[in-house]
C-alpha cells in the first residue's frame, strides 16, 4: 500500500519530495561565520497509535531524531503521522503525511507570495477567533495545512466519493481553522487541467483569494453536510436492500457459478457504486474467470499472457476498491481484499507490491473472520497456491 499511495500523491503534485536541504553558512558584516553550513536531512514516518480515537489522524512536522546530529537539524525536518487504529488500514494517514512532507518546503519557498496576500488572509482570520488564535502569527502554516486538506478532499473524489463528501471533509478542515481549504479546493480543478508542477502553479493558487467569499462559506458547508448525511442514509438503505442479492451472489461464487453471479453484482453496483461487498464479489469473479483470449487456441502466447495480466490487474484494483469502501462492520472484507490482492501480485511476481498489500491487511488487525494469519504468512514469504509443486 505504501508505494501506490506515495506514487499517486507525487503524480498528482507533479513534483518530488525534498529529502535533503543544504543550508549555506551565515556570516556577520565582518565576515565571521555565525552559523556553519549544514545539511538538513528530512524524513517521514507513520505510526499506528492505539491511544488516538479510532479514526483520528495527526501529522507532526516538528520532531527531531535524537540519534542524529542536533546541530544539523531544524524543527520540521522530522515528520510523523499518528493514525488511530480504525483508519490504519486505509491510505489516508500516509497520504496526508506525504502531502505535508512534500508541500511544506514549497510553501516555505513562496513566503513572499503569501506575504503579498497577507491583508486578505488576516481579514479572513479576523472573522474566526479560534482560527485567528491558531494561525494569526503563522500564515505559512495556515496555507500549508489548508492546501494539504484541500488536496486530500480532491483525492476523496478521485476515489469515488461524492462532491458532497469531499466538501464535508473541507468543512471539517474549516472547523479546525484551516480557512483557506475551500478556496484551494476550488482552484485545484484548474491546477489539474494545466498539468504543471505544484510549485510552479503555487502563485496561481493564491490568486483570486476573496475574504468575502471565504467568510461566507458556512451556508455552503451546511448544505454539503446535509446532502452528505442524506447520501449516507441512502447508501445504508441500499446495503440493506441489496443484502439478499449479495448473499445470492456469494453463494453462486462459492459454487463457482461466476456467469450467474456477475449480472447480480453489476445490477447492485449500478445503483450502489460503492457497495464493498458487491465490489469484492466482482473482484473474485474476474480473478477466477479467464478472458476469451486466454482460452483462444489461435491466440499467441504473448496475447494470452497480456490478457491474463490485464484481467488480474483489474481484479487487484477491485480488491483495493473493496477495502477502501468497506465500513467498520466490514473489516474482515478489507482484510481479505488486501490478502487476495497480495496473492495475485505474488503470482505476477510483483513481490514489493504484494508485501504492501499483506502489510495493509496486518494493519487491519486480527479481526473476526479476517485474514490476519494469512497476511502475516504473505509478508514472510510469497504465496504458493495449495497443490503447487515447487521446482
């Protein structure tokens, strides 16, 4: 899970994180060195913290490793993500950490651009006392935190969540005092269209910042939250409504009647696109149903291999989607989704990606009906299907 998440974030930002910052020496007017040159080493780590509430994430950028040379480190070089246990198996915690780690130096480099918009930022903060107290003396942190939350909201949409869900996420950031999140969220659509490095586009992100628009966001947030809650109720109702069809499809899959099960699940997904059980079942069907090209005696070996790889990659993507959309009552499904994805990746000899999936399953925990032991075995060694004769 780590590698796909990092790649997805960096692809979106169209940039690379800065692992090392070389700082030149400072000299006084007489030329005497007052601070020697230094090399700042930047690192990011993710921790699962059982003491945090189940779905809370905290990103800290002010940690210093005691084992390194303190004189060569500055606050902000050590980044850590602390994630509650219920969200550990998702990629949200890692994504936020990578975003923060990558964006902070870019924001720092654009301090002049931020300062040129300082009057607008101060006006927006003045209308919100809690945010003012937190960010009045830290406009750079306000910009960085708001931008991270805005990009995360865009990722929610890319993962299949509704715009209402994304805006509700923005509203949560606004409640934390990140008052520029909605502005950045809106500007990011233009950023995605132009295809520039986020550092190059940064100045444009601050353009058209309007205190009037940002101070008046509350009605928009209330509407989005209301609509999102309605969507959640509909999704819950759909889950109940489709329970019988899901059970029927599960039975057919166990009986290997994949042709009969597939239209049932596709019908469910046409109405409930994020139904984790239906996505999981469709992944099982695709994994176990060879493509016509694979069975075509007239096809070349290369054509059959390519068709098989494309089919199995599609199954992996569906298993990942099933894990993503599983709820707190479906942790077993998230667990098995990651394990099945890992086993396919092992078959495709993509060991590094396979291990990432097994590790994601381990992070879900030893949940009832889950695949915790299978995940541990997958981390330890590549999966070998039962009955396989080793050479």
